[in-house]
């Protein structure tokens, strides 16, 4: 009795299943370090403007109930801080630029032309960092100023400033984490905790000194 001999072909998995050969999505393949220079200046500037000006206003509010005194101190802190941040970033990044250019000149003989062009495009930009830092500082500093500008009652004004600053800190932490590709919750909580601690310390120490008559 003849047996029915049928050929069965089994399709083997493609050898291209090697994880090393898998293609990443455009989002996964994006190099977030390319944003490092301006992101650092912008995020630090916004957080510094928000926290330092809010802390300054909270310190003044600890010993003075005059809204005008709080707003004037906050405005002075905004202007002084923005200028300080811009100059500090410009000098810092320009120093970094000088170091990298000097290093490039030392290695010029070993560089191919394409590689040289690529590295020049990645050099830090002092003016960009200075402008980003100053604008971000001003943006952050405006939050507590606006929060305190339209509130007459002293205690309510202090509470509104804390609430507005807390919300802004969470937003800035979220924006920074999204742009940098880092965990959102962890970044937001860290920024919020640091800002609230700075305001509490400034308020407490100023209140202590003001009531002790020093």
C-alpha cells in the first residue's frame, strides 16, 4: 500500500530578528543631548527666576505687609537676576567655547573635513545661552509678581504667591522633562520640592531676623 508522501515546508524566523538590527522609531532614535545647551540655560533660568524672586518676595512679606514693597523687591530681583543670569551664562559658555576651539586646533591635523564641520556645528553658542537664560529668568520671575499685584489682603497675597509658584514649578519641571526625555513625575516633584524649600527657608529666616530686631 503506497503511502502519501507530502512535503511540508516550515518557514524559519528571519535572521534579522537580531536586536542590534532593529530599527528604532524616530522618537527613540532622537538624541536629546542635542538640546542640552539651550535646555540647560532655559530650564535653569526659569527655575531660578521663579524661585529666587518668589523667595525674595516671601522674605519681604514676612516682615512687611505692604504690597508695594513686595512688588518692588520682586521687580528689582527680576531685573538684577536676569542681567546676572545672562552675563553668567555668556561668560561660562564663552569660556567653554574657547576651550573647545583650542582643542579643535590641536587636533586639526588629524581631522577629516566632514568631521571638522560637524564638530563646529556642535560648538556652544554664548549669545544663545545668555538670551535663553535671561528670557527664561524673566518669564519665571513674572509669575510671583503677577500673583501678588492684584491681591490686597496680606495673608491671601502670600498664599496666592505660593500657589501660583507651586503650579509654575510643576509646569516648568514637566516641560523640562518632556524636552529632555526624562521621567515627568520625578522631575516635577524634584523641582517643586526644591522651590518650596527655598521659599520656606527664606521666609523663616527673614521672619526670625525681623522679629528679633537684628
